[in-house]
């Protein structure tokens, strides 16, 4: 949770810029990741990451939720914030709470190369030969989401 401004001294850290200039960063270090998780705190009408997670989970078949919750992978630079993995785990547990039998099996993977994960994944996919399992936008538009199950079986 976002700390009160009176706790600002406890969140201050010192960094060196690439040119060697030292800077001190405090409360703003906490504000950036908090905006992703709780935009209403900043009077923003944007959708929170947690709302997107909850909405996505509600659309998954019940028998697949265990696999989904035990394979959450953080990718991208925004997940490089200190403590983000623990905070997300805490918030996700609050969301699924008693509504799920899988609460204790929630696992968040936080690879060290997460800043470049999208690029790494894209390069792997680009290097793969086109196969029958590929689904074009036209196919998806014509057959809907059923084609995903059909092609991946």
C-alpha cells in the first residue's frame, strides 16, 4: 500500500545517473508503481492492473484457473520496481481469497530479463516456421475463440 507522506524518509534512496551525478529519490519512487495498482488514489479514472487481472480471471474456465494462477509471469519494465512481485502476490491473494481453491498455489514468476521479455518472445516467434497452429486474424474473426482450442489440440 502507498505510504503516507510522513513516511517519506523511509522510502528515500540514492542513485547515480549515468554521468555520475548523485540524486535522491523519495516518495515518487513509490508513486509510480502505485499508479499501476491503484490509479484511483491519484484521482485517475484509468483501469488498474488488478482490475484487468480480476476481469481476465473471471473469463477463464474454472478448470484452467489453477494453471493460470500458478503461472503468472511478470514481463516488461514496469515490473522492475522493487517489491512489485511481493505486492502483486499480496493483492492477487486478496482478489481470489476464499473464492478460489487455488489461493495457496498462486505463483508469480519474475525473470531477471523481464524488461526484454516481449522482445525475446517476439524474436523466438519470428524465427519459428509457420505451422498449422498459427491463427490469423481472419481465421479468428471467422471462427471465434473456438479455433484456438481446435488448433492447439
